[in-house]
C-alpha cells in the first residue's frame, strides 16, 4: 500500500511539473511572438472592448441606414456587407473569448483569493490544452523497409533529393504519456538530490550535466566505446542497437514501461538528429555518416525484401548478417569518416544482449542523452522552436532549470523545488528574452 501511494505521489508530481512547464512556455511564447505585453494590460483590455463595441455600433448603424435606403442598393451588395460585418464580429468575439480564457487571465484569478475565482480557475485550466503532448518520431528500420524509398536507391542524385523529403513524410507521433514523464522526472529529482548532497557544488553540477551515457555505463566498460564518440555518432548507433534489442529481447512485465520509454526517446533523438540538428552538439561529417548508414541499411533490406516484412524481421536479419561487428575498436576508428555506422549499431546490440538486464542500461543511457542534449542546447534554439510549437527537449530543459540543474542559471547554487518557482522563472524569462534579441 505504501509503495502504491509512493508511485501515485511521484506520478502526480511529474504531471504537475510538466504541466507547470507547459504554462511557463506558453507565457514565453506570448512574450516572444505576440503582443501580450500590450494586450494583457488595462489599456489593452480597454482598447479590446472599444474595438468590439465599435464593430457592433457600426453594424447597428448599417442596419438602420439600409432600412432607410434599402431601395438604393442591390440585394447582393447588402448581403455581402452583412457577411463582412458578421465575420468581423465573430473575429472580435473569438479574440475576446481567447483573452478571457488565457493563462494571463488565470494568473490574475489565482492572485485573487476567492473561492469562486479559484473554482473558475481550476475549471478553465482543465479545459485548456497548451501543448499537443506528442513526441515526433523517426525510426531507421521502419524508414528503410518502405518500398518507395528503395526505388530511388540506384540513382545517387535522386536519392539526395528524395531522402530529406521522405524523412518529412515518414515522421510519426507518439503521446508523451504519464509513464515517460514519470521516468524523466524521477531521474531529474535524483540528480537534484545528489546535487544537494554535494552542497550545490557548481563543479559537481557541471560534471552531472556532462553525462551522456557514460555514467550509466560506468560498470560496463566493454560498451563504453559507444559513448566515447561524438554525440550524434552515439545517438545513431544507440538508436540502431535499441531497435534491435527491443524487437529481439523478451521483456518482463515490469520492464515494459522502460522499453517503451527507451524506444520513444530513441526515435525522438533520431528525429532531432535528422530534422533539427542545430538543437544538438555539432557532429563533423553528420550528413555523410547519416546518408551512408541509411543507404547501407536500405541495400541490405532490399536484397532480403522477401523475408523482411517489418522492423522485427529486419532486426533479426541485421543480427544474422553482422559478421563484421566483432572487429576491434581500433580498426573501426581507422576506417574512413564516411563509413556507415550500421555495423557499429549491430555490434553494440550484440554486446547489450549479453548483459543481464539490457533494458535498464538502455533506458538510463537514453535518459542521460536526453538531459545532456537539453542542457547543451542554446536558449536561442529553444526560443526559435517555440515559434513552431516547441520541442519536448525544451520542456525537459526548462524543468531542469526549475530544479536547479542548469549551469546557465545562478539558481543552481541554491536549493530549488517544483513548488517554489519565483527566482527560477525570473532568470529563465530574462535568458529567453536575451537569446531572442
């Protein structure tokens, strides 16, 4: 019973924390890309009501005028005039309703200590949906088994043109569910506790934020090579290995949540690597590595297209054909920069399958990679993506900042919690605004 209550409490905390981040990002979007600083003020409200009343007055005047001079105008002109007025009124009403149901209004209601106002505030907050709550996904194996992709393989020129277009078309979406939020939140809270035990030593914080899978692999030196390469390189080979292990490992019931979280983060990180590389640390020869890896996977799966029907059969085939995956690491490093990374991903998958509980290792590595990417991404890139709806990476980054896990803020030197947000929010807002300018 105690354990169940503890799990429920963590679930509520994680949902609350990410909900708070959504609200704050909504405010930041308004500050950066709308006229919120003018609209949500007393003069702005006055002008809004004046605009609505002016439109209604104009409609009333038009009705009176046309009743007197109706015979002087054609029925078509009168109908068009009424339609334009109705459209203008609907737009004004929509703007007014949006104003009344905005987070700015809710924030004003919260500051007014009234039971009725608090009830209205809770009701409105439940109805609002500030973010899609979806995670963009790209999967290498699913991409490569599509028949229309293989048709362009023979022509290098067509492949270079078609490849980025196909990446956009094959993008999918997964829900950011409670389990994923909870897994991420537990890691961040654990890091916050460790930071506190070190008396908020800034050097320890820098070390904590530099983990990109190496801390999770500290007891598994045989696969440490997979995170000692460039970050984008590591993402690609871990994505391949995760997909293969996901389809070839029988998961216990208690591990299913971690497997699903690992797969979603893996696909999301590949999506960022392919579609938004500016949000990740720079990777030399990124395009060459990615293109060659995809092309080699397509060649292999095209040759065996009769036996490859889905990602599971593709994973099994890659493991069977990976005769070169046991080459020494020194030999892999001596190969040309443009070499495909497919064999390295298969080699990593084989090594992971020999570990007692690969699910825990894979999940921990991806969580570290996610938090590392969030901490390394420039605030200007986060602000730029807000204009397009925002990235989940920004949500994680903001949550880390609120918990004091950000070396870009001075709030990391003092204890912070999800319940006390004032100092962190002020610093965060100024950082976003300065990056935008």
